[in-house]
C-alpha cells in the first residue's frame, strides 16, 4: 500500500498543477476583445483541464478522509473549497444563459456581434459570470494555501 503522505503529495501536485490552466483559461477571455466560438472552446479546454486536476483529487482522496481528520484547519480548508465550488456553480448559471443566447443568435460566427444586444438580461448574466469566476479564484487560492499549510503540518516530515 502506498503511504498516505505520498498520496497527499500527489494530490497536492495535481491541485497545484491546475493553477496555470485556470489562470491561462481566464487570461484567454480577458485578453480577447471579441469572443468567437474558437476562442470559447480554447478557453474551455484549459479551464476543464484545470478543474479536472483539482476536482479529481478532491472527490477521490480529500473528501473521503475529511471526517477522519476533523480539525480547525481541515474545516477551514473544506469550507473555503466548498465555497469556491459554490461560486463556480453561480458563474455557470451565467455562462449557460450567455452560451444559449449567443448560440440562438449565431453570434459565435459574427465577430462584430455585440452580445449585450442579444438579450435584455445579458448584463446580469455577465455579472454572475464575473462575480462567480473572481470569487472562485480567490477562494480557490485561499483553499490552496490552507491545503499547503495542512500538508506541511501533516505529511511533510514523513516525506523527508
């Protein structure tokens, strides 16, 4: 059986490796003036890799061990991570509606299309998306730092 500290290190490396994917995926959207279908799919490829690198260790290794390791640090780490995913869900409520409106209007093929003209609620949906993504990244970083602290306290001595 593999030592728990080795698995913790692998989970930490996976979660840490997701950060560049998440940031670059966000940068694609920030840096692009007109979001075409190709830009959106490129953005989503990076974001999905980042989310997989984070979510798989959380669901398969961290969550099953949470109740056995209940401490103040574990609760803070779990709370921050849960809130990050809650804000990601909030962001998805905006992106799904934006995606639907742009798809119905064929706005992905028209680089001159102003998406604010596609639907009267577009500003609200874009606001949800921005708040959700910004909140996700801030809370993700907080959860990551608290996870590094927990890893240091629980597993680092055993690996060295």
